[in-house]
């Protein structure tokens, strides 16, 4: 059985009693040996923990966090849970990520990694609209592939939108296609908000259904069709804007 190390107050009381009994020398020799043993044990424990922290890598932290998110959702992804799964103290994580928001930002980039940019140099309006359609569907698929993916990406998009080029490309593509002023920004924002909001609702309903809090028969079964319908409405508006500005530029030229 392991006995806890004696505290300073206990040692002081024992020394007083030993002095009265004439056992101070014997107790001092035993105490030094015990303190050495306890000290060595503490040093060995600290060294083991230190080696554990040194062995931990940022890649391990990120991969484990992504696994927790994918399998259990954002509610289970706490720093304490992550540290437990990695068998380290929570403080060891902060050598590799600043905080949970920083961690979620990295995960958001990973979630959107499958969405690749398209080459649209010299493309006409129809090709631009088709690229927006394809990108929107790819983003939806990427979000749905990870539990609570839309919520994680939406949070990062709010805090650090520049870190998510897959979402920034909507505005850039529209500006390059000829939209001017605030139109590319507002149109791009409308598309991003629609995608994130639509998928967030879809994943929330799925989670509630799995938890038994939502009747499965009440959940829509045509999520993809509903998404595409709303997307086409937005793309029709974007196409109309492109046509309008293109006509204005041609007439003024």
C-alpha cells in the first residue's frame, strides 16, 4: 500500500515527540531516508510526465480532436476530454494549441479540405455560376461528413473568415466575374450563410432524432432536394446581377 508523504506539520509534531523520548537522532536518520525516497519518487513522476508531454505532438492533438468531433460531436470535444483521450494533463495541450477556439479553427480547415478551387480564367457567366453551384454542393458534402461540421465551420467563419479560403472564394469568384461594389461581397455572404445555416439545421435535426428528442417521421427526407432548390434561387439572383452589370458595362463602353 502506498502511504502519502508526511506533511511539514506532521513532521514537526513527530520531531517534538521524538525529542521528548530521546529518539531524535534515530528519527532524523529515518526521516532523511524517507524524504529521499519520497523526493526520488516525485522526481521520477515529474520526469515521466515531462517525457509524456515532450512525446506529444500537435498532429496527435489535432487528429485525436478530429476523431472526437467526428464520432461524438462538438459537445464532447472539451480540452479535458481531449487530454484524457491522449493520457496527458490538460495543460500539456496548450503547448500545441492556444485554446479551444484555435483548435476548432484548425478542425474547420480540415473539414473543408476536400473542397478544391477551380480554374475559371476567362470563363463566361454560365461557367462562373456552374462553379458556384459545384462549390456549394462540395461544401455541403464536406460539412455533412463530420458531425456538427457546420457548427464548427460557422464559428470559425465568424471569428476568422480569412482562414477559410473555400468560403472566401465565393466573393473572389464573383468579383473576378465582373460584379462590382458591394455586390460580390453581399452575394458571396448570402451563399455562405445559406449553406452553413441549411446544413446546421440538417445536422441539428439529425442529432435530435438520434437522441430520441425528435420524431424521425417528422424529419424531412428530402434535405438534398430542398438544399438544391434554395441554392438555385440564389444562383439565379447571382446570374441576374452578372448579366445586369455586364450589360451596363457594355452599354457604357
